[in-house]
């Protein structure tokens, strides 16, 4: 009984005979003899053995230990399934975040265009003889000029991005 339980528990813990021997300060052949039933450990060694294998002495001596390979595989499969679900949820959240950021970018571009249209470039009527007003007017003009040329490209890119994000979410789900 001891020899079978020792071998089963050692393998379940993922230890080789050599690794267990090193933990117990014995030679590998000693572990092999115990597992073959050719010899048995003394009481002190039995306690060290139970500690090294993180199991009780009674389990080593009497209780039959069943290999839990199918249970451990099932547990691993369940953990992997949970991890896959978490990754899928994270991917969906990321996709939604990107989608709404692109929608927000489009809304900001439209709002700024509406404001610029409503203001009708008021700086064009300013008196540019004052140096501070001239600098401020040039800055506003440069900002408007740059925005009017770059915003349509950003807007088109954001719309294309929204479409791609939306389509990639529906293809796989």
C-alpha cells in the first residue's frame, strides 16, 4: 500500500524520484526501493516523506490514493475556459472603448466645424495695427486653416475606424 501511494502521490506532485530523493537527502535508489516495495522508510523518514509530499502519513500508509489525472485535466480545462472568457470580455470592452472614442472624435470635429462656421472667422475684421492683436489673429487663422484641412481626414479616418471596429465585432461574435 505504501509503495503504490508513494509513487502515485510523487507523480501527482510532478516530482521525479531524483527530486524527491534530494528533498529527503537520500539516494534515488532508496526511493525506487520504497516504490517497488523492496524496503520501507523508518518512522522519522516517513514523517519527512509526508512533509516533502505535502500529505498526511495516514494517506501514505493506508488510504488508497486514486490518480486524479482526469480530474486535474478537467480542472485545467475549466480554468482555461474561464481565462478565455475573461480575454474575450476584455477584447469586447476594448473594442467598445475604441468605438466610442472614435464616435467622440467625430462629434468633436463636427462641433468645432459648427462653431467655426457660426463665428465666420471674426478675426478677419480685427485691426492688425496692434502687434498683440496681429499675433492673436495669425494664431487663430493658422489654427482654423490647419483644422479645416486636417479635420476632414481625421473625420474620414474615424468613420472608417468605427466601421472596422463594428464589423470585426460582428464577424467573430
